[in-house]
């Protein structure tokens, strides 16, 4: 009889933290809440993480690195800029579709938390803006997009639109369904690229 694979306790703790942070909010929960959710001893959380802040940092940085890699991979193709922006928007929306709790935690507790985690991670958050700006600037040089609209403003509008739609889903302000996810990708890109179109 084959032995069961060992349980990755660190991953178990991180997954439990996502559920607790999404349900109760980062500031209201305690390390013991994470331990209870994971079904592990309180001290085991501290074996892997110094604090609940480090747990949140880890969750954010893991996911954000995946996003940065996806943007780089998309930009490395020869696709037109509008297709690249559609792929980036699609990746972010699909991330929400597959793990809404994690995306809720990242948006509510990090990227929109200007006085706490957002300030700590502003450099990392800015890396995504810089990569997307590169897509826009290349399109402007090729004549695909209007050059009189600053690329930085275009990026903020593009990413801001995505984040606002995700926020609408998180707080139940927008209808959610598979069809709505696909429509959101199209509408965001059509809105931004329509304004940028040469």
C-alpha cells in the first residue's frame, strides 16, 4: 500500500490564512485564527512565519510574481497591443474567477491599503504598471495607440478599471457569472483601447 504524500504544512497555513483574511479581514483576525482554520498547533504558524503580516506579505508576493511573469510573457509575443491588454486583463480576471478569496485579500488588504501594506509593497505593485506601460509605449511608437495620451495615465486607467470591476464583484455590486467574467474582459479592453485608438 502506497504511503500518503506528506502534507505541506506551510501551504496549508497559507491557504487557511486566505480563507480567514477574506472572511474576517486581516486586522480583525489573529494568528490563532489561522492555526485553527488550518487545523494545526498555534506554534506551527510561527515556525514558518514571524507574524501574520509575513503571512500576508507571502500571499501577496507569491501571486504578484505570477502576475508579473504573465505580463512579461504576454509582452514578449508579436501580438497587437489590444490583444496583449486583453490577455493581461483576462489573466487578472481569471485569477479572481479561480481564487476569489485570494484576490479579495490582495485587493482589499494590499493594493488598496495605502497606509499599510500598499505602502510597503508600492515598488512591487509599480512593477506591474511599468510592464504594462511598456506595452502601451511600444504601441504608441508603432502608431497603434495615440501618443498624446500619456502612457502612465493609460496604464492607471486600464489597471484601475480592472481593479474596480473586481471590487464590484467582491462587494456584490456587480453580477457574477462565467458570461459576466468574459464580458468584463472585453468591456475593459474596448473602453481603454477605444480611447487610445489611433
